[in-house]
């Protein structure tokens, strides 16, 4: 088997890789910053360029307490966010006062052939230091053969009693049409602040 070497003597001096080695990695497509926003929508950049897309949600802060961060998909460029989906949802939760420490399936946060928005976290508060962070993966959204799978892991601080609430979500958009837009919002109130980045995975 032939070995491929970079024609440099140190990592810091490498300017290119041999043609047979794939670079790979995450490519930043776009960034949106919330400011008392009712919704944040990504209506471009989701196409057949990549087989996987990742949304990174940083420090989404809710205007209303005891609410959750949600998302939905569109097959018409963002005119409608109502794609049918089925999902599962469970949480690992530990309160600051140690009164709650559990791993639990959440039947009120999963969906069964629903066009509604999918929750991405348990519930967060609206105190100044409370927020939601999520990593959401969307696989082959441009396929016209298969349903569109997604997985997400989120962490939020807040709700009554405070503490860490880690959420695990997985499901699929039950459509063979290409998904080409994604919208985010809180279940109640606005996204006071926060940053959402869209990456393509090569």
C-alpha cells in the first residue's frame, strides 16, 4: 500500500494536502443573531451541497419563563413551516437543590406524525443568566428518495428550581420532498438574544 506524505517538514509549514487526502470538516454557511426576534429562519444554504448540516444554537435567551426552544422545516423555501414529523425525546435533569435527579422519557415532547414545531429542550427560564444551547444535525435534506432524519442534543439552565437539563431528540421529517428551510422560535415570547450558526459537513 502506498503512503501519502505532505511535502513539508513540520505541521506549521503545511500549506496543502496531497490530492488523495480529503480535507473534511465543518464549513460555516451563515450566522444569524437574535434581538427580540419572534423567529429565526434559514431560507438559503440548505441544498444538495452537503449530506449533513449542523445548526449550533448559542445562548438563546427567552423573553418568557418556562418555555422551550423549537424548530420546524419547510419544503417550499420558507413559505410554510409544517413538515410532518415523528420523534422521540428524553432528558437527563439535575436541580440545583438536588431535589430532582433523573433520566426520563418525555411523552409530552415527542411527536407522532405531527406538523407542529419540535421542542429541542425541556423548559428554560427567563432570568438574566438562563439560556439554551443546542446542536442540531440534519441529514441529507435534499434527498428525494428518503425521509429526512435529524438528531439534537440541548442543554438549558433554568425553570423552577434551576439546574441542568440535558435533552436528547431524534426523529425524521416524513417527506421525500427536499427540505430547504428551517425556522427556530421559543414556544412563548421572543428570542431576546442568541446566535445560530449553520454549518455544512464535508
